[in-house]
C-alpha cells in the first residue's frame, strides 16, 4: 500500500503539533499564479498544497495546474476533489472524502464508487476522510446538498466524526466553507477532538494567525486556509508565516 504522503503528514503532526496546508482553487486564479502561490506557501512553511474547489469542472485545467505546481514545490500536492473532475493522475495523493452530512447519496458514496477505479488505475495515494460541513457551509455546502451542523451543536459534529473513525476513515475534516464569515468555534473543535483518535482537519473562515492559533489550541491537527489571490507574493508569505507561528506556539488541548 502506497501511503508515503500519509506517513509524511503523521510525522509532521507528531513533530510540530499542528501543521498548515494551503488550499488553491484553480478556478479562482490562473495557472501561473497557482504555481507562484504554491511556491510562496512552501517558502512560508506550509506542509502541503491542496488543490480543488467547490465548482471545479475542467479536468484539463486541473492537470495543468497540478503539473505547474509540482514544478515549483517539493511538498506534497494533494487533491481536494468536489467531483470526478477533481481527480488528476499527476497529484501525489487524494483526500478520498465522503460528505457525511449530505442529503444526497452521490456525495456520500456514489461519486466515490465512480472515482475509485480511476484512482486505482492512476495509482494515486488515497487518504480516507470524513468530511463534515458546519455553519453556513458556503459553496461546498450548497453544491454538496449538505445539512450544515449549527455551530452551537458540537455534539452533532462529534457524532459524525466518531462515525467516520468507526467506519475506518483516517482523517476528519470540519469545514466551515470557503469565505465563511467566521471560523469554526474553538468549543466545537475541542469537543470533537477530545473524543477522536485520528487527525482533525479544520478549515473555513480562518483569516489570520489569531483564529488559526485558537483552532490549534482547541485541538486541530491540520489548519487549512485558502489562497489570498489578490495579495502580492510577500504578503502571502507573511500571512502564512503569521498563521504557522501562531499554531506552532500553541499547546493543544486534547481533552
């Protein structure tokens, strides 16, 4: 079983406590800029580059973006697919994710059934993930027919997270949605992580080091932030360095 990227992630978490990943949406910026942002993110200390988006529909565009990014960085490039069009043979790994609180079975298991033969054919490292949308959910919630979990009901998020772990998934992702007005409350992160024995990923609405630090302190193992496409390279590096500085100096509460 090829699990090189997963081993790398687990080692980084063990060594650093919390790590950062940069999410790039190919439909929000051009190919050259995607590669430049990825390079800047690596320079700033991101542990991996995630590539995907809620509305990505072009397979050719994705392949070009992946190849362009890989020519610039040495850290893993991980697919964050919204659909079958989110699979590229050129990536290092893929989050093989099930949107657990979708009302549409397509996003829970049908898309995965269609993608699995392709992933095996391409020999892409697959990392099973339970994907849980909370808050307003943003575009991901709308596209995925999710029933977003209210921020004031962390116990519901915990139930889904434990279901993911019990089913054998190796990661859980609490998603607040791209462009979320506010990040996932630390209390929700703390409740989920205090009962979870697999890595917890948190993304959505994290715009600065303070929010990232609070998420890490509450128990997030991986902090995901989207690209700042309107920023200059130095600004991107500075912002990511601020986030990483804050998550590394926090002592996470494990409950």
